[in-house]
C-alpha cells in the first residue's frame, strides 16, 4: 500500500510540474482516491481536470517514454499469448512487440506502475520496455486484440480436430485445406472459423473501414483495413488458418470454393438491426494463396448528400440549375476512389421526384434509393451498358444514370439518347473538367453532337480532413505563401496526430471540386475544336474554381492541410 501511495504522489507531482493540473485539483483527486479503487489518472480524467491525451502526453514528455497508438500496431498471436488476457486486463497493459529474445515492449496507460511492470517481467522472463498509450486506446486494444486471439485459437483447435479434412502440399509448399461436406463446423454458425470471419467484419465496420485486405504471405496472413484512404495493418493470422478463412468467405459470397486458380467476384449482404452493409468480394490467386479484398458499402446512405460530402453552397446552387435540365448529359470526372459514385447518388436523390421516371444502369449497384429503378450490369449474360441502355429506352425514362462511360459504343449511345429528350448522368476518368471534352472527342463523338448534348462537367477529388482534436494553427512560411498567392501572415492548420485519429493527423474526408457549366459560348468553342487550355480559361472567367483553388479554400478554412492540397493537385 505504501508503494502504491508513493507511485500516486509521484504521478501527481509530475502532472503539476508539467502544469497539466493544479495543486488543488490534485489534492481533491487524491482525497477521492482514498475511497475509490480507481487510479489517480482515471479520477483526474473523470473530473475533467485533464484529458486522456494530455495525460498520456505529459507522461511521455516527463518520463521520456514514447507515446504510441495501438491502432497502428499489429501484435501477433504468439506475442499476445505471452501475457494472458486476464493478466493484461488486470494490469491494464498490452504486449505490442518482441524486438529480440530478451525484451518485450508493452503499452501502458500508467507507465509509473512499477508493480505491473515487475509482474510482466516475472511472467514473461523478459526485460520490459514501456511505452505509454491513452486509457481508451488500451481498453479498445484489449477488446479487439484478445477477441481476435481467442477466435484464432479456437479455429486452430477446431482444425486439428477435423479428421476428415484432407491436406496436401502444393508445388510452392503452402498448405491447401480442402473444405468438404464432411467438415460441418466450417458451415455452422458456432464454428470458430465463422466467428473469426465475423470478428474481422465487425471490427472493420466499427473502424469505418472502406476495404478489408486479407493477404497471405510465406509465414502468415496479414489482415489490413483501409480507413480514410490509408491502409492500416490490423492483425496477423497463422498460415494454416488461411485456407478455411478463404473458404468461409467464398461460401458467404456464393463463390466456387474449389476454384483456387482463377479470380472470382462475389457479394455478401449483412443485416444488423436497421443497418444493411453490402460487401463486394474479390479473390485473386497469389504465390502464397488467394488474396481477398472486401469493399464495404454501407447501405444506410448516411454519407449521401451534397452538403455532407463537403460541396460549397454556391457550387450546389449552380449545380442544381444544371441537373434539373430536361435533357442533355452531365458528367462527373476523377480517378478511381475520388468519390464519383457517392456524388452520383447524391444527385439522384435530388432529381428523383414522383413526377419523373429515373432508371440507373450500374456496375455494381452500391446503394439502393427508393423510387428509382436500379439495374445491375452483368457482362457474363451480356447485360452490358450499351446493350441494356437500348432496352431501357422502351421503359419511358425521363432521367438515366449510367455508372460509367467505358467505351466508344456507350458514349455514342449516351449522346444520342440525350439528344432525344432524356437527361443522362454518368462518370468519366479525366483529371479535370475541361479534359472530359477531349476524352469524349477521342471516343469519336462528333463535336457538333457533343456541343449540343453536354450540359456540364464536375471534376472532383477527396482530401483527408484534419483531426479537430490535434490540429495546430500556424503561419504559412513566406516562400509557400508567395507560391500560393496568399498574404504572408496567413494562418493555417498543420497536421499533428493523436490517439483519436490513430496518429494520422486526419479524420474523415471531404471533397474538392471544379464545376464547368456549358453555355452558348462554350458550345461554340467545342464545335470549333478549341483547345482544352482555352476552354479552361473561358470557364474560369465564367466562375469555375479550379481543383487547386477549391483545395486552397479548404486549407484556409482549416479543414485540410497544405500537404493534402498538394497531393491532389501536384499532377495538374
């Protein structure tokens, strides 16, 4: 008890020295601790005297101990087994690394807890290296890491019990497990492999990941999540669990589990209460086994809406005038992953009213929207964009959405449909709005037809938003201010990084865009085959903001950073 009191006093003195708390606040917290089982740090946080992050930073600075984010780490199952879950929870620690045969690195919210450190040293027979993490980070890690470890251990035991599971070594020396009808546990809801897959999906949804990557290597399988466009390693799975894991996912997505040599595509629909999540599954063979990528599509449509995406009010106002046209073509352009599909659905929600018949042709259908007829492209049975578009015209449509103009045939057909009194929405892969004109001309669309049908082009990119918890205001360096054409004393926000944002300094994404509206003069320029540069120059005179100008506005508003702005405009 005496040692504990000394430790508590030292922590309090450290926080006072760091000016994180006042003496009165410390004394009040110490008084409450006399009748509470909680630690001093927890009491200070509960009373609002200090935040979790500030406490961790103070400990890190004063003790010269690294501050770590557990979300970025991927402890192996062997490492976690060195410290059992009940011990880790009792001591509030997580093993995160074993750099060599003599040391173990642990994350703690209270690195001054010498009793806990000594217990880990005795338990593992290893020298302990301490790093500090926030209390909530430790709690989340205890839940996610050890839950996954339990699923993996149960699955390994289950595999060993499968007497009817035949195993053979392929040419590369990797183990291939044949899942047959004699292995019912792989198909039952209580099977460990089923629980493992469910845990992976549950954690990905909780982390708001857009993609799950399951990547086999020579020694193990790595599971990674893509969050806000950035990949994070989540955990590792033993090599011999990879075949049943792949088989389970294939079963859920109606794939052929016996086919391991060819790529396959499938779909999984998850319902959790009112929430519907659509998973698009892709498998490809690699030298160490099949790699799987699952794209997560949240059917709740929570992110659909022009304002939610981050479009400026004045652009939305100009856009509404274009998309309410009775006929013509409106295009959204940008590279893969720039949010074109989400913007398309946001526009569909605007134009879909009881007075119009809206039909979409998509590959794949990512979100379902009430009141709209949505058609899935299936090239295996010749349901292509061009073939189906001809049939749709007999369905008396007012407005059509074509997921993507991929080829000359689809482009030419879309133009003809637009000229016959229909409004067409679609996407195209170009770097900016004016370049869409050149792209369509390259698809053998006559200039006179293009000028008559094109109503506007919206080019867009996604940039990461600065974390509101840790971004720091600073003055733009003079040289950079001169390059950007802004005053030298302009203040912007810089990325920092904290546990709340996984130390990426960013949280969420927003859109930057440029909208080119085709007016009479621009039609004449298209008809006269004017250059893209001249078209861009004219569009800017008529009010079009370039992508880099839109991004700079987001920087000046404190939404994103200079680095993000440069990352999406440097190619331009």
